[in-house]
C-alpha cells in the first residue's frame, strides 16, 4: 500500500541514477511499512532474518544467471524512468 500511495512521486520522473530510485522505492518503503505495522500493533511477532534467511535462502538459485545473461542490470542505468 505504501508503494502504491507514493507511486505518483516516481511516475514519469527521470532519475539520474535509476538504482537510487529503485532502492528508495523498495527498501525504504519496506522498512517504513514494517515500522508502521509495529507502531499500530507492537504485539506482532517480528524477527529479522539473517543474511541467508536463517538457512532458508537459496544464494545460488539454479538458473538465476539467465536473468543477467538476457538483460542488463539496472545498476548502471542513468537518466531513465522507473515508472511510466
């Protein structure tokens, strides 16, 4: 909901570094949403997982290389829109 509410800020705007906008839109909004939920209900059980998602993460997912072989990463994208 937070991403949808703030989408207008990103829609049609050209960002010098697309990576910065995407990180702001995803990482910042995720943390903001978690904080809001915990403020509304501090009794929600919440635990931060480790870097490997407490052993449930798949760091080398089979076939994951295909994504980077077929499309360039957004990391180096400059002067572009992230939301049309």
